[in-house]
């Protein structure tokens, strides 16, 4: 038996910084089987317990060991509506793989890579999803990101006629506009959406709920329930001088231009700022995505993060890949001013930080070091500081209870303060992960099913 | 979907299009905008709604051919379809209860001023419309303004039609001579800045319709951010109309030039149809 984790084949760093194609190339059958054979099928299944949607991980890995790949896919798919996506973007080191008992014995089983393998193999074979008998009831899903797609998939599997409303011209939410092609190819997202369409889900694009139609109008149009998976799309800024200069972008803007509008393509109609020296402020996945996009557009890039490397919230693999691509990191550094010359960015004034006692998030609170002000050269600054929930639904839905920054109030099963209206994902929790949003979408779908069956709706 | 029902040239570079878009037409009101894409590779173009017809399920937009995206849009003819149209976006104009109002439009901004004049006229307000252009050749919507406004003043920078000069001249006379509840202004940023300066000493509430660069139109990109009264606002969800006396126009002007190099290259690629629009409505240097 093989002892250490099978490495993932990747595009070489010096090649991949010249293109937007996928970095990780995926296991072949042989690699997948070897990796699966490392699984000890331990009794306690800590991996399944650590999975936000409870995928029966040892079971699907056992199928791979025996070459029963399609069966492995069915096991994953039973609990996870978007396995090809999650295999690529989940923070496995903090979930399934983080709890694997083989940590010190050659490294945890590469569960994410195996999940991706079975999903990609299934897609290449072209399987058709099974259709449930129609229940005769309609459900509206607002937003086609991870929460909405998971909710729609679960409801369609239970026989509901599901219509998904999307504000943009493409479905997928953050999977389409946020996560870059080199980390999540858009064909994967399109495959998942096509699979839902085959199950009978209808997608209505260019429909901004809260403007084009309101939630109460959806109910009046005969939707028994409405699920709000509108995400957290509103970018946060630092409120420092110079932040509105030319050359300062929210990561959302920068990534949307690149991912949704394909601004990196030669003849694209949508522009993207071509910078020489980029500072990306933040340490999450979005910061890594923005930094790596800027690198691919030819810039020298530094990630400026106020805590230390240990606290970086980004997936470990993204940080490693960013480093390999020549991206620099300035840890314990916090911007205090964007420096400008005639309205254009010319630098970033920063202070050094030190870590004190843990704060509410459990991470050590950074504080500024007196007299540590220093300037960094930059002609572009990208703010990747997290996002707040989209305000439109809250503003236009009477009786919908909101919290702090405009998060929709919902219980653990997605029930909001309005009967027949459910919510889940970043719209409820604030910015989090794809898999947590999917888990919430799925739980809400079950609550909707329950409430319809019990006659509440 | 999104079939173009009518296309009409208003001047050499300004075009009116009526497009089938029932979902956007349903709730469309004066002051709001739509975002459309000409084709599958197209840029998302925000355009203020010039008119809407719920019964026909259409919205009408007026655009100026200024860059690559509007050139692509202009290649489409009646009977053909635009790839996408989303709306209505933004908040409607707050016109309720206003009795006497001046509406100042500049250049292609007059396309947006017109539905506002219409809405005010329909609610029985006394409306003074002022429309400014660079030169006679590019004057648009003159008949429509004359028909709907109680008083109408036309200016051109070069004096080839109407009054010789910029929109602030008739505006100053109006507010000097009578009491007004509000002044709305829609047009190039320098023009709106000077309209705001003209009304400020009179303390007349003045509202500017902002049209910054944006992508999604739903609050996500932060690209359309403006400083209004020292606070950050997103034109797409907080506006597009703001208190003109509080807007940092110089910052807005600087931000509007973020992609000028790209835009110039795109124009060169497409053709030389482009006409400068920045100075329409008057020169204010």
C-alpha cells in the first residue's frame, strides 16, 4: 500500500501565469485508485462528520478502490449537488481532510481530489439524472449561486417545479463571477446547471428580484415557497483616504470583469485595468483569486494582510499556488492610505501590525505598531475585505426580518420571519464558503418540502 | 427575447430603441435604468429608461454611440434581438409633491431628462425644461420637450440654435425670477457640477442623475461608488439620483476616466464614428 498522498498534477507555474486555464489537472484512474487505497476506512468516519453536507466519504472511496467509479459518484451526489465544484473549491484542510486520521501517516486522504475525480469522470461519461414524479407545486429560488443551486437540485429531486431567478446574464452566482477559470473552469459550472435543467429546473436570467419582481409578487404568481439565496455581494472598503482614486478596485469588480465578462481575452469589449504593480489587501480566497488574476495579466503582485501567515483564511492550496506563481506576501501589514498622483494610484501607505489577545473570531487581534508607517509602490490596489449581503431584497420585502449588516434572519432550516419565504447561504450568514451555502440550501429545500407536505404552505 | 421593435436615429450619433422586455417594463419608472448587452460577448451597458410601456411590454432607451459597446449595439436593427436586458435598476426619481420644477438636460442626457419632464407633467407639476447642446446639428427631442414642458429653453455652445451659451444662463434667470421646489439635472459631469453651483446660493434642492461606470447594477462591483456628503454611495442601488450639492463631482469626473486608454483603443478598432460628448450641454472651464 502506498504511504503518502498522491500529488496532484498541475500546470507548471511559469506556464500557468501566462494563461487562465485550470491549474490543477486532476487524477487519472490509476492515481485515484492508489489514493483511495490509502483510506483505512476507520470506524468513526470523522471525515463525514466534518463535511457540512455529510457526504458518505469512506463509502465513495471504497467504490473507487474497486474501480466502481459511477457508483462512487452516486454516493457523493446523494449528499452533494455540486461535487465537481466542491472537489475544487472546498477548504478540505479545515473539513474532511482536516479530520482524517492519516494526518501524520503520509498526509490526509486527498478527499477533495477524489471527489473531483468521480464527478469529472461521471461528466465525461454523460450520465442522465433521474427525474422524480411531479408534485404539482411550484417553488421559486432567488439567486443561482451555490445555495440556490443546491436548493433547486434538492427540490427538483423531490418533484417540485423549480424556477431559479438570476440577476446577471449568466447563472452560477459567485461560481460564475467570482471564482476564476483557472480554479473552477466555467464548463464545470455550466455542466452542473445543465444537469439541473435536465431535471426540469427553469432558469430565468436578467431578473432582479426586488426590482423586476418582488418576493410577494412571486408568491402571488403561485409559487408555494420562495428561497432567497441572494448571497453577500456588496463589497466592503477600508474607509481610508485615497480609496476612490483611479486604480482602486473592489475584488468583486476586478474578478467580475475577468470571470464574468472575460476581460482578459484579447478582443473583449469589457475593459480591465492593466497594472504593473498590484497590492491586494486581504487574506481570503477572494484575495488569492484577485492576486493570481493580476499576475496572469502581467503584474507584479503583493498580498497585504494585517495578520500573520498562520491566520490566512484562504485555502492552503491557493496560498501555495500563489507563492509558486511569484506572488509576494506582506504579513502583519495594514494600509492606512492609498497614495495618489493626479487622481491615479501611486502607492500604498501601510503600518506594521502585531498580534495581541484573541478576538471574537478566536484569532489574535492585530494592532498597529507605533512609528511603523512605510510606503509601498503600487499603481493598482485591490480591496478583498469581505462582502455584506445584497440589500435589494431586504429593502423591498415587507416583514422580512434582517440583522446586523442586512443579513436575512433565518433559523437553521432556513425559515425566515415570513411564512413561505426561506433563506440560506451568504445572504443569511454573511460571506462564507460554497459548501456551507450549499448545506443551507439543501436544508431549506427539506424544510420547504416538509412545510408543503404538512399543509402549512 | 429582447427584440428591437423600433430604432430611430435622433442625430448623427444618438439613437432611440424600443425593446421588448416585459419583466423590465412591468415596474419601470422615471429615473431608473436598465443594463443591456448587445451580443454574447458584449459589455453590460447601463442606460436610463427613456420610456416604458407596460401594455406592450417594452422599454425605450436612448444611447449615444461613444465606444465599442455602443457601436456593437448600433449594429443591430429593428427585428433583431439584444442578448440581455435587465431592469429596472436603481431608485425611481422622487418627484411626489413637487409643484414647480426645473429640469436641466445636457447632450444625450436630455434623453433621460425627457421621461422626468413627462412624469412631472403627468402629475400636474409646473415644469421648466432646459436643454443644452454643443451645436444645432446634434439637438434632439426639441419637439417632445416643447410639448410637455410649461417653459422650454434651448441653448447651444456655438449659438447655432437657441440661446448662445450654456444651460446655467437660462437656469439662473429662472431661479432668480421665480420660486422652485427642485432642480433636476442630467448630463455630462462638468455641466451638472455647474448646475449645482448655480442653484447652491438659492438653496434650491438640486438632484443630479449620476451615470458612473458600473458592471452588475445590483450593488456588487462597487465600481459606481461616489462620495456624497462625505459618505460612500453606490449609484446603482443608492441612486442613481443624489443631492447635487453634496456630490464630489471632481472625484466622479476623475473616476469616469479610469478606462479612457482602453476606450480610445476600442473606438479606434471599431471605426471613427465617435464624437466627443464630454462638453455637451456647455463648456464650463
